[in-house]
């Protein structure tokens, strides 16, 4: 059985999630997104691996928001980098 991934938030993500535009979404991230990322951050209906200049970054779709993260397999960690409204995310 594989180990469960740990989730770490960057300071930039924490700072952004505290803004008014993102109020209410953090509870959904903790309740629904983080458990899924802990079990399998590589695949899922809302997960997409980005390409090009964002190679190595994954995107998790949460309604009108996009959560961006990277995966460090050696240390079994998921690093949450950023969150954006979908219209501003790319």
C-alpha cells in the first residue's frame, strides 16, 4: 500500500487565500480537495497536468477557481502553489 501524501501550502497561497475574493473557498479546499490530493494527486476528474512553461504543475478545478500545485514523489508531498479565478488563471 502506498503512503498518503502530505499537503503543504506556500506562503503566497496562504496570503492570497486570506483575501476577500477567496472567502469561503478555503473550507471547500480543506474538506474536499486536500483529502483527494492526499490519496492520489496525479489523477482525478478535476485534475490536469499542465504542459509547456508550466510542465510539472498540476491544476485542480474547483468550480470557478483553479488550484495549482506540484508533487514531490520522493518526499510524498504536495505543494499548493496558487489559486486563481478560472478567467485569470492562464
